[in-house]
């Protein structure tokens, strides 16, 4: 990769003004911050607390004047490097205190080179990959002048209706935490480097629990659940050095998260000692009026400042009201000073006072071949094989003819997924292109449906004919990117439109039927899975979707992804997550009486008084952690270094994994624990570790996990505790299967 640093105009004047930069010399840095604040007027301090969208002040001259006067601390959605350099020059050389600006942008899963949606990346269970991917995203974004991104998103969600499930890492707090840390590291890299982009841990907190999966909706999360699940990725990100946090949109237990003293002050600042900066989500301070938590913008500003929101995104509750709130005695200038200190600290940690303001990496790094290669690798490793009857896959590249059908086989923009402000569909290699390149005239391509919601059957006949004339059928099903992401919640999570009808028609041809599903959420695809011989869940795979799908379909690599979220049979089963509680009336599949089997004249009061659905039963469509491979792995020989663990000790668990199939492949080995009795009830399983291995046919390896007593800690409503007692433990290929052992915590 070619990195060229542009140093044509170097503003050195400010170097003398502030030489602290991203130093370890914290005392000096804090002193400088406080000194600077003591020299600022109240208006200048409030200016630092304002983030505005590009164009907010009018034309560029008006913008420069506002910067000179210290009316703004950050811009979002400005992406021209020359303009950014010019504005930064004005901030540093012409504003009174020479405080640099932050230029923020949503770079969620890539800048121009787009990687799979985060839920897809999480399916790789390889956080190191996400770190590499987000490093590339930072290199590309910083070449455009961006020095701050609003990512990673680490909202744990159990709800596939919620469109933003696409942006997170699924349902598990450990997996999400590991990815959050990796992405923070990837974005920020070395803060002294011109390619560093400040990360933002969002959306703090609980936003993924929006009722009914309807975006921006109310959330109720009891404190044990908040601490044991939802706060964990944020704590991990804070510990990993995430420079900023974003307060969310949601009302949490009656208090909007952008005015929530418990989460923003008690937990984030007092318990965790977080020294970074908190930005509100777009308009979320003002939205406290709609929540019914503030009567007007002035009250909203006071609430947010007191809770600890340092910077306001987009709206102007702060700019318009903070001075008056101080005059009224509702807040103190000292409170403002603390907020501003957090902002200046981040700018110093980023080295912005020291860095030449236009030291951007050359834009010719964008879409560099190495970036595209990484995008292809991550995409390949993010796809999950859900079914493969009779080894339908892989296909031979010598296949006589292959029908490639479906609305998402040639949708360059949609394969990129949600939140890709700077992604460009024209950069994509689609499956149609990739398969066409490999097969030439042996590919029979027909779209069948123009798009996922198309309700016209006019393309069916041609699609059926193509299937009949081919040796196998590859159908690209799913949903376009607009059907997931922010605000794009669905109440029905099935395949949209009449894709299922077309799949049924293709099935009738008797040809091997392979589904590739591209989607931003786990869809309810039980019926389609029943019809298909093989199903590959590809999520929205990004720029290199086509080559990545081809790599797997033709067996250049085995699929290795595993589900980071439970797949439900239908929306009525939501929420269904693997670490659920047991209930007092647990049912097994044997207990279930299905609705069709209930006699019409049944006089029974109940069907067994058990916790079950008489239509869905008690199992999900697919469990968390599930994913098939072209080979078969055998798990054997579970060993525990001891059957007892002391309260501050640890044990080692191991299992032998053998590749008993015919294909070299990667396997994600998972460790689960069940705490049998607790001072509050405990989940039936909790993921405590995972490791990826690669085995050639016939090879075997021993996978070890160290489990510490500390890993068994949980919050019980009063305190974090490690409670003695009996534990069950599994090493397995998913949350439903595995070798089981037991130990006692003394
Ligand atoms: C609102 C979204 O919730 C947030 O994720 C995003 O970063 C901001 N808008 C800025 O675009």
C-alpha cells in the first residue's frame, strides 16, 4: 500500500502554543488543559461543545468566521481534505486559543472499500480481522481529512426486527466486547500517526433493546441485565482507549440516555474513571422534550450538561442556553469547564495540536488492491453455511452450466449494506460479475425478480427455464440495504416480496438448489431452508461480495463463519437468545404439543403446563454459534485441569478437535458455562471463550481455554459477586452442542 504524506502547507505556529500532544505526561497535559480553559471566555467554551453539520454556518467564508470566533468544536459530514485543511488552519492559526477541530463522519464498516456489515464481521469470530479492516477504513477516511468516526457500534440486540442489528455484533456481550476492542484499535491505531481516527463507542447505552425492535423506542433494562450484558462492551472499549462515547437516543428505565446521570456520570465517569469525551447522538438532547423529560431546549441543555454530555451533535440546545443557565444558577461554569476539558483532552490525545493540519495520507490509498483483498477475505470469513445436504456444495468450477438467479445477484449498491455514506456501488464486484468471469457462457443469468420486494411474476418463466437448462441453481435471496439500518425496522422478518414463491418454483425443477442470502438481519427463512439443498448466509458482504461468494461456492475455501445471533423461526419467537433463563417450567422439544395435533374437542385445561409455543416449539431455527463447514469436526476428550476452582483461581479446560472430513477448514471452538445456582438466577449458558483453528483432513489439535474465577463474576443487583457452587461447562461447535463437564467453585 502506498502511503504518501502531503506536507505542502505546514502550520507550525501552534506547536509552541501546545506541545503536550498525545503524551504520557498526563499532569502536564491536564495543567495545559486547565490553563487553556482559564483563558477562554464562556462563549468560547460553549463553542467547543458544539458540533455542527457541514454548511450549518452558511458558505465557507461564514464558516471560517465562526471558527475564528470559536463558535464550534467539531464538524460532521465534511469530507473534502483541502477544505478541511483550510478550516483546520483557521482554527489553529486564527482562532484565539488555536484549538483544532474534530471532523467526524460515520465510517461504520469501511470508507470506500466496504467490508461486511458489522454483524457479518462478527460472524467471523475473528476480531483481529475487524481490527485490520477498520485500520483500512481509517486510512481511507483520514485521507479525506476525517479524524473522528462514530463507530464502533456495540449495542447488544436480541431483536432481528431492529434494523440496526446490522450495525452491531449480535446478541452476545463477550463476542461484542472483543469486536468492539478490535475495532477501536483498528480505527485509532497509533494516535501520533496521520491515519489515526478517533473511535466512538456507541450508542451508550441499551439502545439495542428498543421495544418491539422499533427504532428509537423505549428500553427497560434492569440493572443486573444492564451491567451483565449491555455495559460490558462499553467498559471494554473504554479500557481499550476509545477516545469518545456517544450518548444514545433511547429512554432507559424512564431516563433518556442523553440525560442519564446514572449511566453517564455514576458508571462512566465515577466507576470507570473515563476521561474521554461524550458526544450526544444527533439531536438527542433536544429529543428529551419529546421523551417528556424536559419542557424545553433550555431544560434539556441543563439536564445533559449535568449528566455529562460534553458535545452536542447537530442541534443547539447548548449554544442557545448554557450561558443563561449559568446566570440562572441552574448549572455552574465549573461544570462547563469539566465538559470542555474532556473535549480538549481528546484533541490533545489525538495529537491534533501537534500534527500538521493537512498531513493527510494520499487519497490514492482508496480502494488499494490490498484493501480490496482484505475486504474479500473478511467477507469470505463472515459467511455462514446453514445447510448443505448431500454435500451439494462445493460446486465444481467445471460444472456444465449454472443458473444464477435472484434480485441480489447483481446489486452493487445493496451488497454493501447499511451505513455506507462513502461507499459506491460502482466499486463493487457483484456475484453475477464474479461467476460470469469464472464460468463465461456456462453461467445462465436471469434476475427472476427485479428487486427483493418485486411482486411481479413476469420473470419467473425465464428463471425456471434457466434452472431447467442448468446443472444447479444458485438463487440470491434477501433484502436490500434500505430494509435494515437506522429507522428501518421490520415487523415481519421473512424474505420480502414473492422470493419464496420463486424459490418454490425453482425447487420443482428438481435441480440442486443453493440459496445465498444477503441481508442486514437474521431473517425467518425456515420454509426456504426446507426447500433448498444448501444455504449460505452472506449478510451484506461489502465491495467484494461476488468473489467472496465464489471462493466458497467453488470450494477454494470452506465456509467458516458462525452465527453471532440466534435465528428465530418467526418474529413471534422474539426475543430468543441463547443465554436466556430456564423458567420454572422448562420444556424440551418432547414436551411440545403442536397446534395441529391438538384434538378439536380437547377438554384439557392445558397442554402440559410447560413454557413453550404450541406453534414454534421450544427451539429456535438455528442456535447462536451455529455454522457448518465443508468438512466435519469431531470433538472429543474434554479435560479439566481440576474439578475445583478456588475463588481467586483458575482451571484449564481442553478438548481435542479432529478434522474427520476431506476438506481443510477453519473451526470456531466455543466455551460455555452454566452457573447452576445463584443469588439471582443465572443464564442457561454463557459464552466464556472462543478460538479459531485450522485443520487439514485427518489432523487433530488440542484446544485449551483458561477459565478464571473472575470470568464467573456477575452483578446480582447489589454488587459484583463470584459465588461458590456447581458449574457446568461445554466445549463445542455452537451454543447447543458440545462436550460437557462440571466443576465446583469453592
Ligand atoms: C444518528 C445515528 O444514531 C448515529 O449512529 C450516527 O453516528 C449519527 N446519526 C451521526 O450521523
